C-alpha cells in the first residue's frame, strides 16, 4: 500500500494558478518521506484542474462565446478571482426567444391598445377593394396603415375626399304642352340646392345653349353619325357648309325657388335631338353630383313656384347665362 503511495508521490503534480492574460504555471513537488503512520499529504484521486480567467482582461458579467456556441459568463468570486461558467442557452435560442416576446407584445397591444380607427379601416377593407389595395400588407400595423392613407391622400389630392352625392334613381321625364320656341324646362330636386348645385346645373344649361347657338343640333348634316370608324371616313366639308343653319334663338337665366328650378328656352331652328343631348347630360349630373327627381318640358307653374318672388330670404337663387 505504501509502495503504491510512494510511487504516486513520485509522480510530478501540476498546479494551475491564475495570472494576467490567462498565463499558466506548473511546479514539480519534491518527494518527502513519511512514516507508515502518517497520512499521505494528498489524495490519490485529484480532481481535474479548474480553468481560471484573469479579471484584468474581462469585467464581471461579460460573455465569452461564439455565435452558435454555449456562452460563458464571467463572474467574480469572493477571494478576488474571476470564474467562468456557462449559461446553458445559445445565441440562436435567445434570438428566437426575443422574437417570440416581441410577437406576444404586439398581439397584446393589438387586442388591448389597438386604435378604433384602425379597426374601422380593417372592417371596411372586407368590402372595399380600393381601400384594401391602398393599405396592402400594412393591415394589422396602425402606424403603417396611417402612413399608407396619408400617402394616398397626398397622391390623389382633393379627389380622395370627393364623395358621390347623386341619386341612384333615374329621374322622370314628362311633357306638358311643350312649345320649342316658348316654353319653360323645369327641374325638381330632392332638396333646396346649394350654391354649388346652382352652379352645376347653370353651367350645364349654359354649355347646352352655346352649342345650340353655334348650330350644333342640326340633323341635316350628320355625315358621320352612321359611319364606321374602322376605316378612315370621308367628310364632305362643302356639303356641310351648304346645309341650312339651325341655332338656338334665346334663353333666360336659370332660376330656383326651394327645390324647383326652371329655364325659359327658344330652340329656334335647332332640331329636337337637342333635347336628347340635354337629357343625357342631366342623367349623368343627377347620378354623380346632385339628385334630380324629375324634368318637365312645358307648363307654367310647377310645385309652389311663385311668380315675381326674387328674394334670397325666401330661397330664391339664380344662375346668369
């Protein structure tokens, strides 16, 4: 037994001590003799050496790790030495954990702190393809949704806020002893017109009159009406110049009392398809901009119209032709 102990004692022993910049030092112990009654000064099974890292090069809490390796945390011991120990997680694992935490936070904010206007936009996207195209992949992110809408407004300008104010119902058309050279044309609206509505209807009537005054409504010279435009058509300018001219003779200002409007016309020698042109214009005007209930050709008094009442205080408005 002592022979084996002596043999072990004669074996060189290596001791590790910490130095700056992780330097290593080993010493060979001298073999001393001892009596059989004495215990050996060392254990036959010595634990593996402990890795120590100098505290001068790393501070407490630093990590020594590779991107995909287990990190080593640097911590100070009570006696002043600095030891390294592993945290048990990888950099990739920490990244995934951080992503999951951010996703969980966004989901919580969406459920508890989501703006009401963003919810309204998301609901509207279900039935509005144009709005869905504007928001795109920003749905679910209020900040990106707000930026998309603001960008759309800057791009489209005032037209973005322009709503369709017309009527989905077609207006009625009737004739009451209509005389083309001395009659009123009446317009019944759904409500009292605003200044904008007066300007719209007045501008349409004025344009119609200018075209008629210049002889546009002349059925005697419709050379291209029934021609095919697949091939270059021929227009006989000399024939057009020899046609008997036809033009409007006169027109009054467009007047309004409450929801009724009227204009007096003298179509002169213009053809009746001038009325078709006017009705085509009023159809689009009614459906897109302001609702028209009915259009009446002829008649003297419609609705509550009062002759001679021209006071703005009683709802009178007019458009100067």
